[in-house]
């Protein structure tokens, strides 16, 4: 599995093709998740948004009332309108304070809602990722999966915390302003409608292009970030092969593409607001001109309620209508700015939902692994005590009985066929018999199917045909977690986690004591170099153990497997990064580790498999030879050629 990580991680944010657009129903699903655990808070948010939006636009109504009072004051004296003005100012102050209070409550509540939503999304994605089969990670780019937790999640945050509340607020504001305008003047409202239609057309053209290029920008950004990741990880290789100039040129190509896409995206995004703002200003002047022309022609005003005003009263309406029109076009303009955030948010949500909708790893097993004790007459009983003995608990559905089979590590494969894709079989009719305590070695050229066999024993993949039995039990009947708990694995590519050396060894068995971890390290001959580290077993490891040599990292991996104390061990090129002297020491340790255990060894160094009970030679998915080292040498076949070097000479 790990063999593909470095390759796939180099194309972060890409899945071998363009970033997908939002799928149908994505917004509905986002809203459904948003409301799921936040109904009360969201009700408060939308109530505050509604009140804030209405109070924000109705304040313009006070201008007309104020002008009416001023005109009456000039005519009859201000003492006659003093009480009316005082009442008007109190109402205005109350409206503005209510709007401020609602904005404050909405902002605080929405911050909680959006963070809870992101917590829910990230938890759901991570939990889903843990349930996916190895096949998913082998067929998807590492960087692409990582971008789900960063770029896509951030796009959804923008959508939920800003775009949706802003659109709702704008909808309430526009609806309220629409009612106010129609009740103020039909003539002036018609002018606004014509202008707004033109604004929508501009938004569709300019905003659509902006959204298209923002999606391209994300693709280019992912490609550039992935390339940088590759270059950082492979910096030693770049230096060794003097590839610095070529790396710069390749980066320039990717950076130029990102610059081109980002420039196009931001060009359209940046010109949209000025265009909309200037259209609003033009509409404002046009309203003033048309209104003044109507007054000059002594045309009366008509409202949707049927009210008719004289030309002189119409003049006050025009003055009050102008700021209303400014608010209306401003709301339309601001809403158009949310197009990019909405498009990116829905595209990000689609990608996250795509991951969350993946079919999880199926497990129909019902045989479990339990601690046991064995009486003198051989009866196996389940126990909670740490006896060091394990058994398979096998419930029989037919008669309701339960039987126990001692875990010994007897693994057999019968005529197994397998292909990573159905149309391409990579293992053909493979059979093997690994009895408890035996050491089985797989040798052969790269791609012969050695690691694939161990993947099938772990049930990282399921076979296409044949059977695999573990202590006489079909492994399809064993729960995958219990099956893997009985296996210890040392992979060729070592993965260490951020934490102390002790914590990384204990990863093999979380209940292990410090003493048990130290014993495991001694068994793997890792104790000596660990003792020389600055803080010994408490030395912090970061960046996959970058402060250790490859050989030291592999020794820790062996110690991790040793502390697991599993009855079956799989050693996949476990000593490939260890020098010859250390290999000899590790071989002694692994020999002790293998005592009483079934061991599968994959190795290219044939010196490490000479003491195996059975050596199986694979070629293109077929077992072509099997036997002990001595028997295979005497056959003078493919193993003999590999061992003596005659294969290369030919």
C-alpha cells in the first residue's frame, strides 16, 4: 500500500482530471446537515437576519416622514411638529439599536453554528476515511484526499458562514425594498426593474466566467502545491542528479498556469463590483432625471395601493425614493459577489460528499478473537485474564452452539486467483501451506505477486476465487479487525508518527508497558541506538522520523511488530534498509521473534531466507518452484539462477 504514496501525493488536489462541479442536490444536502444539530441556533440566526434586514431598509422610510415634518415646520412653525419629530427620532433610534443588537447576536451565533458544522463535517469525513478499504487509498491521490480536509472544507465554511446568511439577508432586504418601492411609486419602480434586469444579465456573463476560472485556479493550485510537495520530499534526489534547473523550469510552467488562471478569475471578479456599482450610480441619476421630468410635466404619482399624489407631493417621494433605490441596487450588487463563493463551496461540498458516499469496507465475519485458557484435558474456555493464549470464538448459527479453536497460526491457501481489477488477474492458482512455527519465504522479481499474497492474508483485498483458511477457519468468516489483530507486519516502507520513540513502538499494542516496549526494542536490536538519542525513548519524532536514518526507522518498525506479540508475522523486505552487520544482528533477533510463530518473509536478499522452511519462487503470479534452500539449489532452476547470479549473466 505504502509503495504508491510518494507517487500519488505529488498531485495534490487532483484526481486525474478536472475538479468536479457541484452535483444536483448538493445545496439541499448541505442545508440538511447544517440544520441537523443546530436547529435552535439557526432559528435564532435567521430571526436576527430577518429583523436586521427589515430594520436596515425601513430606516429609509423615515426620510420621507422627516421631510414632511420639515415642510410643515417651515409652514406652521417647528413647535407644531416638535412632538412628532421627537417621536420620529425615538422610533429611529429604537430601530437602529434593534438592528445593531440583532447583528451582534447573529454574528456570535453563526460563528458557533459554522464551527459546529465544520466539526461535524471533518469528523464525518475522517470517520468515513477510517472505514474505507485499502483499495480506495491505492486508487486515489494522497494529495487529493488531503485537500478535502483543507481547501474543500474551507470552501464550505465560506458558503455556510457567509454566503448563505448574506443571500438570505439580501432576499429579505430586496423583498422589503420591493414592497416599499411599489407602495412609493410605480413609475420609479419600473425604472428600477429595467435597471436590475440589466444588472442580472451582466452578473450572469461576468460572474459565470469568474466562477469558471476560479475552478480552474483550484486545479492549478493543487497541481503546483503537489509539485512543491514532491520536490521537498525528493530534494536529495534533485541534488544528486543535478536536476535543479529542470525543477525550476517545471515549477515555472505550473506557476505560470496558476498565474494565468488566477488572473482571469480575479479579473472577472474584480470588475464585477465596479460595474455593478457604476450601474447603480447611473440608475440613481436616471431616477432623479426621470422623477424631475415627471414633476416638471406635472405628472402625478401612482402607487400599488392605488394612492395618487400630486406633483408637489411627488417631489418629496422622489427625494425619499432615491436612497431606497441605492439600497436596492446595492443589495443586488453585493449578492452577485457571492457567486464565486457559492460555486466553490458547492464544488467543495460535492467532493466531500463523494468521499463520504464511498462504500465502506464490508465485513461479514462473525468469528472473533478472544483470550482463553486451556485445561489439562484440552478444553478451551474464554477468559479475561492475560494468559498469553488466544482462541477463535466461532458461533454456529445452525444450532446456536459456540466452539473455540486455539489460535496457532496455521494458514493455508487453496487455488487462489486474484486481480486488483477483475479483468487483470495477478495471482493464478496459488496454493501454500504454512503450519505453526514455519517460516515461509517468497522470492521473485518485482511485480511477481509476493506482497499481493500478504495483502490477501490481511484481507486488505478479497480473493476472486479459491479459499484461504486460518487455523482451519475460512478467513471470510473472521472479523477483519480480529484477523489483523492476530498478525504482525513489518513493511518495506516504514511509517512513523509524530510522538516519542516509546509511543511509536507502543503503536503495535497500546496496552504494552514501557518495560515491554524496551524488551521489544532490544529484541529488534534498536535499544542501542535509541539509548544514544538525546532523550532516549522520550525523543520526539516528527516528519515521519526524519531525524533518524532509514535503517533506524526500520528497526523501530520491527520493534513495533515485536511488541504486538502476534502468532503470525509478515516481514515485507524488513531488512532492506539495514546494513549487512546490522542485518546479521536483526536476523538473530527476528529468529528469536519467529520462534513458535508462523512467519511470511518477502526478500530480495536471498541470504535472509536461506533458513526458511519453505521458499516459494513466484513469476508473473504463478508459483513456479517451492522447497527448502538446499532442495531448490539442487534443482538448479530459477531460484538457483537468482541465488548464484546466473540469471543476470544470461
